[in-house]
């Protein structure tokens, strides 16, 4: 859908305010309006923030973002080791607990540099959701897949794509939703749309799976 805002009031009608599934997202706080959902903060965004911060602060101030980056990279390496069968589920959870304790210690320290204080404040807010992917194996640690899925729509929006009128915006929202759903369900969108256009009577496309994801 193409809507005028980007907050919880716009997202809630799409998923339902009581949505209780998984949400992988960046640092935008309105996602936490979905109080029943399971959240995973995007580690990719945090890693980029740490890399950028290291470039602009003093060597002594850079220690904190470097420590955070190292911790996040270890979390990703831990996930990889589990997926390769090198550690058990119990071992994964034990190591995740050690990472969480390490983060507690990092965030208990005072930081003199304003940029580090902002990073620490952000991490305190995201702390419960940084390592969900280690507690729930199979969950992605970043929202890269979502960003790739949206890239074409974002480009269309930037170059117009017919969405500068409400009618065009609504049409684009429906078409992109149908096309993406067909792709995710392994269905031929072109054949379905041709059949829909040729049908003498109104139809509802059968593209939504009947069961809910776990």
C-alpha cells in the first residue's frame, strides 16, 4: 500500500494491531507498537552504525563501537556454527547468554563521548531484541531480505511509477502486493492476471496460503 505516513497507524491495518508473528526491522521505534509480535533488531544496521562511528570519533572513543561490532559479529558467527552443526542447541543458547551478559557489562559503563552515549542509549532500547535469532534458530538476523524485496517498489516510487495520484498509488499498491505474493507462493502472476482480465465475472485470486506461519 502507498500511504501518506510511515508510522504504526499506517502499518497496523496491514498486519493487524494484534499481530503476533515475527518482525525483523531497523531501529524505527514504531515497530514496537506491535506489542504481541516477536522482534529482531537488524544487526546489519547496527554494524554499519558502528563502522561509521569508528571513522569519526577519537581512537579512545572508538573502543566502544569496536566492542559492539565485535560482539555482533561473534553473534553472527555463532549462528553460522550452529547451522553448520558444530555446536548443539544447548551450546548455542549458552553462548547467547554469555553475549547478553557481555552486552550488560558494556551498557553499564558511562561514556564521555556524545556519539557513544547515543549508541549506548539505542542499544539499551534494542537490548531485548538483539539476539532473538540465537534463541529462535532459523530467524534472520537482519532485514536485508525485506529491503531487497522493496527495492523495485522504492525505485518506482522515486521515478514516479504512476503513484502521484491516490488512484495511481492504490493501483500500484495492489499490483505490487499481488506480484510479490505470487512470487513468494511460486505462482505465475502473469497467467493469473491474464485470467483475471479475461474473466467475465469478478474473481478473487487464490494466492494467499490457508495456514498461518508458525
